């Protein structure tokens, strides 16, 4: 029995929580694409496993956060996660709690694209 797309994305969030990088690498397609608004210091377009490492390393250099999952919306090969990210900035330990949405695309059991959207003005305010 194969996992549905929501189950795959849930496994990914569990792996992020436990920092199980082997599972993360297993779930990401070798050509995975990641997008985050270029207005954020870690934003941009990233490709492949090396790009994913660059994206998440940049993110972790700026914030220490935890995503609270509120709901998943399954839409064919896309899964939309709606939640909040809360934590502190690394530079000034400023707290933040901002709404976020992640749009995932899954093909043949592998994650091929992630689009990450946060409330950019609120995040930039915390980072300043």
C-alpha cells in the first residue's frame, strides 16, 4: 500500500521535528525545487538536494523556529499546509509568531517542489 500525498508531507514534518535528515533526503526528489520570497534573507529559488541544504542552512542562520501545523489541504499532486511559525531571530533573539503556508508538490512519492509563504512584513519586522 502506498502513502497518499498528505501522509508523505506529514512524514516530512515529523522528520524536520526530529532532525532525521536521512528521511528528508529520501522524501525529496534529487531535482527538488524550493521557493521563498526574495524579500527574506534566506529567500530565493533553490534546486536539488544541494539547493535544499543551502535554503535550510540559510533559514537556520536567521531564525530558530517551530512550525505549528493547523491543517492540510490535499489537491491532487499538491498538498497545502497552513499553520504558523514561531520562535526567535538569531541576531537579536526577537520573538516572532507569523502565519505561514507551504505548498508542496508530490510526484511518484517524492517531493518535487516546495513553495514557502510567510507574512513577510511581520517576519522582516522581527528580523530588524
